[in-house]
C-alpha cells in the first residue's frame, strides 16, 4: 500500500514563506550536565582508575537522529584521562554503551538570547554485548558477563594477538560513529580499534551482525599501547584513528564510514571513505583530502550521494587553546573513483568538496569565544526541520566529546545550526531526510493528517 509522509517543505510551499538568506545560523545551544552518572546502575562501581563505571560523558563521539526529538549518542572507549597503567594507555574496563537522549527544541519566547531553546534529557542507557564469547586479556573479563552476555570493553589489551585488528571476536571496542536503522529497531556503530562496523539491537544492546571491512584498513600487529601499534605496522589504520564517522543514506540501504586519519600506506592528508551495502555487505572506498583540519570526526548524509564531513583540529576548550578549525564540508561520491586497490598519494582521485559551515565563525558571531568552543566537535546529525523567521531550516545538531573530563573540557554541549536550501544550493547540494518507517502514517490515518495540516498551515502563517 502507498504511504504518505508530509513534511514542513509542503507547509512552506502552501504558506508562501520567504526564501532564506544563504548563511547557516545558530538556532540553539543546550547542555547536559555530566555531574551525575548515566542510567546504568549495574556499572556504577569504580573502574581500574577509580572513576565510576557509569560516569556520564563523552557523548559527542557519535550522534544519530532516531525521529522526532529522540537521538542516540555513543561515548567512546571510556575515561582514560586518569593515569593508572601506561602499558594500557590508561584505558579501563568501561563497557561501551549508547545513550538515548531527548533533545527538546522549542521556540524561545523569552525575548532574549537565541531564537530557540534546547533541553537535553537522558532517557536510557544501553550496554553493548555479544551473544558469543569474546577475547579478553587475563583478568579483564567484565564482572557483568554471563552466558550469552559477553560485554565489550574499552581496555586496549582485549584482543586476540593471532588475528588482525578487524577480528570481530575481539572484546575491545571504541565506538565513534552511530546511525539508526530505517526501521528504528537497531543502530550501526563504527569504531577505532578494528575498525569494526556492528549492527546492534536497539532494545537490548546485543550485537546482531558484524560487517566485514576491506582488509587494507586493518592493522596486522596489535599492541595495547598505541605508539607500539603504530610502529609495528606499515599498512592499515593508525592507532586510535579508525572509522571515526558513520552515515546512513536516507533510504537506509547504505552505510558510509570515514577514517579519521590517513592509513599507514597512504600519503599525508589522504583519508578514505568506505561505503557498505547493508544487504550484500559489498564495500567500496573513495579518497577524501583534508583541507584545514588535522582529521575528520563525522560524516552525515544529505542524500544518497552527497554528505557533510566534519573536519577539525584539536584546539579549543579541553586543550587549553583557541579553537581554529571546526568546519563542515559537502562531498559528493557521484562518479568518484574506487580506490580500494590503490595506495600512496590519492589526491588525484579525491572527491570534490565545498565549505558549508564554519562553526568557529558562526559561534563567534553569537558571542562564543574560540577558547570556549570544545576542542573535540565530533558528533553530527540532522534532526526534524523547523520554520525559523519564516524560513524552512534543516536542523544540524553538533556535539562534543569531552573525554569524560568535565573539569577541563566542560559539559556535553549540543549546538543546533539551521541550514536552508539556499545554503545547500550555493554548494550544489540538496537534502533528503532519513525516512524512518515508523514516522510514515498508514493510509487509514491520511484524513487525520490533512485535518491537522490545516491547523498547522494557519499557525505557520500567523508566525510568519
């Protein structure tokens, strides 16, 4: 049966709302206080470094929209800023998890400040585990483990040394990218240790599937120390610089991951974008060239072939310096050359890119000094469209990874930028929202939708 999805774009057309000026704007800022723990009481006990195992932080490693005001966020491998064992890079047995958030965006009627308010609320914490046994180092098996529940871990020594880093039976996991499936029932997570790409059941946290990535991304010689791992390999991902970002196309059929840094066998500034067909598992690789940043933290889909990439430096709050590079570029994979079989200098095959958003500049206009902009702007996701001052805006949610060190890096911050079709037209791009099946009304509900539409149109006209 045919299904119908009505968007704000239709309302804009019906109401004759005014066109946008071509410049992204800051709509709202929200803060999630990290002074308390998350909602996993079972992990509240102290880690090896004395930090609580349910410490709330690092949420901005990955951010994904799940429809409405609901988002999923992934902290990374856990708090390792407190020294306890240099042989493990101070990593701990923190259990990787995903946090479900409500990011309530509402028009600001207070008369001062930004045009919108953002209220972040933590609604659920879900631990990630495998139903089959995993490889742990001696003495590093999580206490929560039971038959059929083998939890992943942030400890860098939880691997099978006889296998490459992409071995899905390794217990170590450092989640950096996350996206929600089109049916809303699962999430996809990419990581830096493997790199791995896992499908996780959203209700339970159980791994459903592991996707095989190209062998040229993996490291052959493994070590619990990142520096030793780098020195022991001439190919594959660099230590702690694996698949940092993950996108899903609006039709829900393809994952698109991006590496944080060049592979060992590639030239400086040469990064790789990897596409994964979810049905077949077939992969392709494309080249991305850094422009201003030292690495890439995120990728999010505009449509089935255009994406936004978050390129950044490590400067800002948390680093004790001034932020300089927090830029979002549009890239286009249409017609790009597959570079899977290539290595070295890939600049001739690099996908075209255009600057869409300079976050440091936009935040600066709104009174946020470079020293107060988080050093690690990492998570990025589109949310529901809104109408702002008579202009249809695609909301781009951007958040930070504070490395669980609130004292120096601040709280978990969420910035909402409004990007109009005019902004995208300027760089030859267009936007298609992810079509969550749960959001599409059944035919029997269409009459009610149209009845509600009349009220919505009248309301938008009054606001315009």
